C-alpha cells in the first residue's frame, strides 16, 4: 500500500513547516492527479494515522482530484481523462498523456 508512504512524507513535510513556526495545522489541501494511481480514500485514511502526534493532529484533509490531459495521436483531439485506459471519442486508444500524475500540497492552514 504505497499510499501510506506517500501520505507519511506529505504529513512530514507539512509538520516540519508548521513546527518550525511553532504553529498547528488546521487544514491541508492536497491535489492528487487522477492518473497518478493514488487512491484518495486511502490517503485520507492514512492521513489521520500519520498525523497523530504531529502538528497536523486533528486537522482536516481536503483532496482535490486533478484530471489528466490527453491528446489523440490519430485525430488530434484534446480531452480530460481520469484513467490510463481512456479512449478518444474517435475510438482510438493512441493517446499521449500529460498532467494528472501529480501529487502536491496546494495549501496549508495554520493557527
Ligand atoms: Zn481521436
């Protein structure tokens, strides 16, 4: 379950920043690309576990799903996709993907 290690490093990055300022984190917003293979529900579950005993304990996690972009190599159409198995409207599976594979901290609220 790689979500645990991903979430762990995410929590650690936020905690390091907050603790350096002596602040407590109340909310973290994370962007997860739909193509990066990370399950938002799993991250949410791991977050509470990882946050325990850190400046993030009791904080809220908001997850924003970011769709990927694909360009059809056959007809040239651009589309938003949420998985690697997407097909173009023309029926082609010959797509070039871009974006949608990121996982980043968008925002962090502290008190
Ligand atoms: Zn096409």
